C-alpha cells in the first residue's frame, strides 16, 4: 500500500461531522453558511453547494425558509446531511426523511445521521485496510451492494401519503 493510500484511508477513518452543540447557535447569512458547510464537509462534499441550490431547496420545501435571510443551526445540520445524501438519494427522498423528523426532530435526526456517517467511514476504512492488493477488486463488488442499500433506505422512508396522514393526525390532536 502506498503512502498516499495509507493517508487517504486514515483520513476516511477520521471523517466526522460536528456535534449539534458544535454548530453555530446564532443565525448566519447565506455566504457564511456556504463557507461553513464547505469547511465541515470532508472530501469536498460541500464544495458544489451554492446559494442557488440552497434557494431551490427552500423553494422545494426541502429546507424551511430562513428567518430574515438568516439560517440557524437546524438549517446547517440539514444542509450537511443533504450535501452527503444527495449523491446517493433523490432529493424527494431526502425531503421525506427530513419531514419524518418533524420540526423538533432535526436535532435527533442529525445526531443519528452523524453517528452512522462516522461509523460507516470507519468501517469502510478498516475493510479497505484489511484487504490485500488483490482483494481490493473484491471490495468493488461489495461497493455495488450500496445500490441495494440505497433502494432499501428509500423503501423504508414513510410514503408521501403516510406522511400527510401522520401530519393531519398530529394537527387534529392539537
């Protein structure tokens, strides 16, 4: 294994997102949010995030609208998750995931996502490190299993009709 490969695997094993409490607790303007997400996301996952994209996510109701053009901690957490998930899930599925968390659940969803993200990176780094040079091609076959995992994840999200019934039920309880 080359030094470059060793360094890349070590970096992958250390990837993590900031804890909820480490996210800024004051509202930020768009350019601050873009800078922050780029800094928080390893491997350039956030570099493609633009103001136009954020505005579109708000228009599509994937993200709640900013308050006085400012974005809070829940916006930043959602954007971090969105930047990572958008390469493996359709935006509509990510929207359903966020909606299933509800208004008060974004913190819990983010912390769960953060934990799984870190564990997945560590697991993949360990598996790649353990494989011999010849065994790496076998790892590519395992990576193909991620497609099945993506399909399963989408299937486990609440269906849009289920989600609207759940929301209506909550409104009637109030």
